[in-house]
C-alpha cells in the first residue's frame, strides 16, 4: 500500500487544490469512515477510534491512535496505526489522482463493536473505497465541514469527537500556517 501510494503522491503533489471542503461517510463490516478533504497542499492524518467492544478495545472507554504526514511524506513507519494507515491512505490517493486534485485529508476510522474480529488491512482499504464511492457533502467553509463531522459523530455513534478533532495536526496546520495563495 505504501509503495503504490508513493507513486500516486508523485503526481498528486503537482495537482491544483480541490475547490470545496468535502466530507465522505461510509461503513463496511463494522468500520466507519469520516473522510474530510480540505482545499490545501497534500497532507494526511488518520485517527483510529476503537469503540468499546470492538476487536482492539475490550474495555469500556473509547481508545484512539493517530499518525500523520505532511506534504513531503513520512520518514518513519506509522507505528500508532500501522498497516491501517497505509491501507486507508491508498484509496484516498486513488481518489485524488482520479479527480486530478490534491487536498489536506483528515480521515477518522471508527471501529464499531460489530467489528469483533480483526480481518486485516483489506477491510480498511475497502471501507475507505466504499466511503469515497458515496456521494460527498460539500461545504464553503472549513468550520462547516468540521462541525458536520462532529454532529455525525454525536448522532450516529453517540459521542462527541471534539477532543479528537482538537488533537488533529492537519487541522492545526490549516489554522496556523499561511500559504502564498493568500496574497495572490
């Protein structure tokens, strides 16, 4: 997944940015994905949330792990989310290459209790592909996109992902880093 993804990234880094803020939602075999695309230079962050009773969380509290990369990619292996990081990234890169655009990406995987036995990264890859095949929601502002993702978390999964969203390095970078297009 990583080697194929790096080939896509070589092209994607040269594409123009997407125009809108986009949200994709999908579920497959107990894996739900919220995929947020922001009009900016490529970066990618994955949060994996393990709801109580799911395969990686027999406890009573939500557990989370995250990894990310900036425009130039990672220098080390994504240890917190491991193979799921690269398996989630590949279909996102396929999508961006297909539309000939780049974006900053925040992907949130929510592992539901119905995912009680780990089936391998192919499930992750297909879950993301299915989410990206669904009709997306488009927003004019970043805040609208993030708030919609937050509401989906509250309504569909019964928890407020605000704490997770506040830990996002991609969102922090989007808020604090200025780019040249601001002055063009």
